[in-house]
C-alpha cells in the first residue's frame, strides 16, 4: 500500500486554500486531510487529523502562521512545517526559521516545487526560497528587541503613549524609551514611519 502524506492547509482566503488543496490533491502520495482559516485552529486540527506536514500562511486571524509554527514545533515536534506566503520579506524568513519551520516558500512558486518541498522536509531537509535566502542575508538580523517590537506593534493603531502604557503594563516613560529606540534603530522620522519600515522588512 502506498504511504500517503497527510497534509494540513492553514489559509484564511478560501479560494486560495481550495486551489492549493486541489493542486496538492493531484499528487499521488498526498492527502489533504484538514483545512483551517485561522492560525489559532492549527494545533487542534493537526492533532485531530494526525497530519505529517502543515502548510501555513503567515497572515491569518487569531494567530499568524509564524506564531502557529512555534506552537506546532513545541507541541508536535515530529510534525513538519512549511510556511507559504505572498510576502517575500527577509524578516519573515528569519522569524519562520526561528519558530521551527522546515520550509519557507512564496505562494506563486510552481506546484511541482511545493510538492518537492513537502517531500524534502519529510526526508529531513530544509527548503528555503533561494531569492529570499539571499535577501535575508543581505538584510541582516532584526535590530529590534522583543519589547521594542511589542511596543511598536501596539503603536501601529495610533494609540497614545498613555494607552500603550496601560495595555502593556508599562510606565509612559518606558513606552517613550522603547519607541524612541525603535525609531532610532530603523532610521525613521516618527513612530508611524518606524511601523511601516518594520512591517515592510517583516520585523513586526
């Protein structure tokens, strides 16, 4: 009997998810056994369906694909994780690898390349889009600390320092310091520009 590779698809856009499922289903040794539209549904689905490989989009409600990857890596360490994204940002690649992902590919990669990546990660290999790998090396590491990233992310919706302080359980002075450091490190003129730069590089 042929060994079937059991796949989980996590993608919030139903048309994209269904198209991916259809393409992967054409492979003779693939079976898409679970599909979810939210990052916070990934772990339960992976457990319930005993999947071999999880294919995760980055931008999802509930939890990002990178956050979901970290949870899967911790709770189901034998499960292989492939990050699929339309956002070819170097910072995302670094974050994905740090979260335990085994592969990082852009969604417009050919179906044959995706299928090959799934088989490679099951064989113990890591698969990274070569263009993104070069860009990530050129970009360097994320200069923001975890706390600076938290404050900058929280500031993205235009909250005041007082509101940020309350939501993050920090003093207003500490919030100002974190924002100032983030703005300085990103060579931005203000917090809005710092948020834009960090998002563009995949550092938020």
